[in-house]
C-alpha cells in the first residue's frame, strides 16, 4: 500500500490541506541536442522531501541526479531542486522507437506530483533543398513566383530570401511577399527586380543556401511616333522625302525584342521648278504725238514668271550705263582712300618694328618640289634677301581681288619664297606658367566645371599669329590659325580633356558617346576665323547606319545639337570632317564639345579596345585575369612600344589611346601587368550583351573558379560609352604553388556578332613581353606652340598660296582644284562659304598632318594646280 501510494498522487488526509502536496516552481522544458553537446533538464518543487527524474518510463539512477536543498523565505517550506544531463548516446538508443522524454516526480508527506513531459530531440538540418528556385526571364509587370522547399531538419528550418546578397523584407516592399510554403512572390516585375535570388534556410544547427536563380526582367522595344516628313531632297523636279522613328517607346532592355518593321520611310516628291519671266516682242511704235514722241510696249509673258521665278528686268539705256559707271568710279575712289587711311592707322597703332623680325618662317618647312620634274630641286629653295628695305606685313586672309594680275608672279614658282625685302612679324607672348594660369582661371565662373590640376590640360597665350595647343598622348589638339585672333588682341586659351564621370552628358534612346568630352576656352572669345579642334572617335561611320551629331554645352549647362554630320549645316559657326579614327571640328565659338551618335539600324557598330591585365607576381594560389573593355579612342589607353626595341604585333586598327592616370595607374597599384597585345572588337547595336569565357587551361595545373560557363557585361553599360572602366575578372586557382606557366584562351564575343580571342602563354614570374606597351611615346613638341613654330607651312608662303588661289579661275587653277588634289572635294560647299577658301584648306591640312606631314606632297599638289594652265605661272631659272 505504501509503494502504491508513492507512485500515485495521494488523496489529501481528512482535515489536511491540499497545499501540502508538492508544487513545481520549475518544470523541465523541451530541448535539442546540437552536435554532440549534452543537454540539462532541471525541476524545482516545494514542499518536497524527495524529487527524481523518470525518462521514457524508467527511473534515472540516483547517482545521475544533482540535488540542491533550500527554504522558501516567504512560506518557510522546504524547496528541492534537481538537475540531470542527457547525452546524445542516450537519445540515440531509442531513436526510431519513440521520442525521448523525461518527467520530474516530487514527494511530500501528503503525496506525489508529476511535472510535464520534456522531450529531448537531436537537432539537424539536411544539406539538400527539397526544391530550389530556378532562373527565369520575365517581361516587365509580369508576376514572378520563386519556389523554395527547405531541407528537412529539427527544429524546422526558417526561410529568408536574398536579392543580390541583400535581405528581401516584405515589410519594406509591398510588391513582394513570402507564402507559407516559403515561395517568394513578386506581384509585378520591375527593372529593379533583375537580380540573383537565393533561398536561405536556417535553424539552430546550420544555415543552408540554395543555388542562386538569376531573374532577368526584360522590356520589349516599341516604336516612337513618326517624325514629320523632311523637305524634298531637290528644289526642282523629282526627289525624295523621308521620315524616321526610333525603337525608344520603350527602349529594349535586358535582351528584350527589338521593334519589328522599318525605322525609316521614304516617299517620292516633286517640287515645281521656278520659271523666270521673259519679255515678249516689242509692239510697233505708236504714231508720233503732239510732243514729237512715240512709244512702244512689251509684256513679261513669254513666259510669265511662276513658281518663284524672277520677274523680267529692264535693260539699262546708254545714258543709265554712263551714270552707273560714274557712280561706281566715285565709290571705288572713296573705298581706296578709306583703306589707305585704315592701313596707316593700323601701322601706327601696332608699331611693327624691324627689331622683332622673325625670318625663320621663310626657311622652315617646305622641301624642294617643282612644276617641271627636271627642275624639282629649284622650286622652294630660293632664299630671300633679308638685307634690303623693311616691308611690314599687314595683310589678312581675305582673298585679294586683283583679277588677272594675280597670274603674274615675278618671283617664279608659286611656292618659292617672296622676293627681296625684309618681312616683319610679331613674336607671340611666352607660354603662361601652369600655376599662374590656373590661378587666373580660378577667378572665372566657368572654372567650376573644369577639372582641377593640369595633367589633362594645355594652355598658352596667343595673338594674331595663332598657334596650337595639344594634350600629349591623347590625339586632342586645338589649331588657332593666323588672323583668327583680331590684331591688337592677346588671348589666354586653354584646352582640357574631361573624365566621363566629371561631366553629365544626357543620352536618350540609342544614343552613344563616340568621342572624349573636350573643352576649349575661355567661352565667349571672339574669333574672326574658325579654330580647328581635333579629337578621336570610336565609330564605324556609314550614312545608312548612323546619325552623328556634334553637341556643345551652353552657358546654362544644357547640351545642344549644333551640327548633324552629313546634313547641310544650318549654322556657319560649326563644321566637322569625320575621318576613320579622328574628327576635325571647325568652330568660331570655343566651348565644350562631344560627338554623339544615334544608331539607325542594328548594323551600326563602334570600336572597343580589349586589354588584359594580370598580377606580375602570385604569392597565393589564386590568380586573377582582368579584361577591360574600353572605347577605342586615343585618350582612353595609350600603349606604345619602348624606343629601340621590337614592338609586339598590333591589331589591325592601330590607334592606341590612354588615360595612364586611370586604368594603368589602377593596375600599377594592384601590381598588374599587360599580358597581351590590345585587340579591337566591333560592338554592334544589337541589344546583346558582351560575353567573355576562358578555355583550354591544362586541368592538371589550373582550374577556373567561375561557376557559370561565361561572364557578361550588359549591353547598355558598353553602348552608352559613359562608364569608363568596364571589366570582367577571371579567377583561376593553381593546383600547385610551383606552377608559374599559364596557357589558356580567352574568348570575347557578342551574341550574333564577331568575336576576339586572346591566346595566352605566359610566365607569371618572368614574362614581360608586353610591358613595353605601357611606355608612352612622347608627342613631338611642346603642349603649347605659339606663332610660326606651330605650323608646317611657312607663313609668307602660306599667304602667297592664299592670294594666288582664292580668286576663282575659269580654267580651274584655283582652290577648288587644290581641294580635289587633297581629297577634300566633299567639303567644297563649306570652303566656299568662307572669306578665304584656300586658308580653310591649308588650316585643315595643318590640323591633320602636324607634326609629321609631308610638305613635299602638299607642294606637289599646289604645283599640279599650276599645270591646269601653262601660262599661269612663269618659270624661274636657277
């Protein structure tokens, strides 16, 4: 009976209090065994004379209990606390039969009380997910469901989602939520939802990550509205007019489909030709009147003027002709007197003095060339006599209207120096010191938009003799021709190259930056002749594939289109000649310029320069190869062989550019060296990303840590041209620290386009075959050249060519023939719009050929002009 009473809760004795039964102050709770660490169970009861644990129906040995006695201060009743440890082995003994549980039993004089059961479980989390999210491509605003079933585990795993390694919080983004089954739901896909998504499961044991699922939200392209029909291509008769639209409503993104259909429509048009009026026959004379006069008449009706044609003009009579001749003679005399007065005034004002004579302009430059081959050594070798009387040069570049007299050149050939006489010219001011120049510049309002420092800047002080500014090793220069600066004026001029991240150039639709962003100034400078700004570009230009515009930043900071190449210019202030790798901009207003293109078809392409760098030393097993994708212009990455050593074989498109302060400086800081000759890739406007992959590595020596088969650079990151240092990194791992030889092939291609491959055979520790590419060739001359030293053509010979060829000649011996000889016939309209077409041609020749131009070829072209007419120039005998 006593034993039975100890195993059950006894009924309270008659008159006894139920409070004398044990009451648990602490009951055991469920616990988890993590790995091999034992867990503890504890309970505490009052009043209690004994207290023990029973696990899975069996009493725990008394020696495994840890007892502690105390007294409840408020009631004075005894308190007993007991604790036991449970090991993993104890739980595993009954694993699979039932769950392991323990219960605490407390005794008092009134009976026993049992605690709640506490379950002891072994915690774990499997490695493999039951279901993982998968990569998808979805249209914008489409719903996305990413399923995730976490691995089996005790306790059950909690699930969270990562977007590009950042936690997705539905409380902060109402567009996403997580279902009870742990799936991530995106209600309406946005472009910002393009990312890598990872499902993460975790409990007290471990944290597991699913494979990342790449979600790409794409946008299918849509056509914009048609533009207005252009004007008819002809002003008389049948022609064409066209209109266009662009795939920008919206622009395709992330591989979205390009618009289907034509982007340009043409339509025939007919313009009525103007018909000038012509007089009919005179009527018969009338009968003689009372005043002894008679009359006759005619009408402007054969034909009558129509479609904007001119009205008939009355012929002047003999008396009118005499009157007109007299008036013209008086006007000519007045103009001549005015010119004499102006010349005298200018001569006194400028104070040209024989002490500042610079005769070097007469002897520099031209090599011997002759009109007659048998006298080729005599044409340009006649040296002037500088010992006779002084003659001060004060002419302009405007053509002299001397009529036939220009054909008689008393000193022989056209290109021989002027005859006896001393020619006085101004020296220009010395070049300003960098610190002084920048200090003065900093006081101007426009200085805030210029880069600090003088690394990418050239500057100088110029007068009417002109000069040249060059930023070394960038292909960027500014030619200020003679007489572009008004006489008596002195300008401090700067030329600077901007980093792309310094200037905000807004681009829309399919537009892309094709050139560096260059400033010349100060803005507001008055030029009487166009200066020529030269800079590189990376476009493969063709009229049917590109619409190329010259943009200029206004004083308010907005960018404006000032010229569309290939279209008749609407302004005489700007003109641009586009060549294979450079453009030459004629501008009468200095400012900030950039060349921007808009593709008209997916056949449009721009040149990328691909450059590979890798560490020169490899202290660890990891080795990184970095592939840079840069615009192929000469300001981006200048690479050239060291003088006196053989250069590595270069790619077909040669111009090698560079910002040594950016990519190369960055690589030097990381210990990188060039491991292959740069290559050129033609990147098309096909909306396809650029892909890069690595192949043919010896698997016994190296392995790639790239999880995917290739890497990608997004299309628009490259196409915009505004992100300067785009690159991909291939991380390789050596299987042995002694491995130093690397042999592999890197493929770079655009989907549905041509690609480039780099075959690499490289010794990490020793090979420096391509290090010489990073030694820049120094540009010839100073960044600022002032006066005659800035030009290949001697000053006075230049003036003689201009005065001889500016006036049109019926036999073709004028500037038009010279333009054809120099392959510039496509620019005849622009040259003809200027006061001196010949000066424009010579300025362009100077901009294109300095400092290595062949003056003999230019002299031969000028001599060929003389052959148009045997009597044009007289021969000078030696």
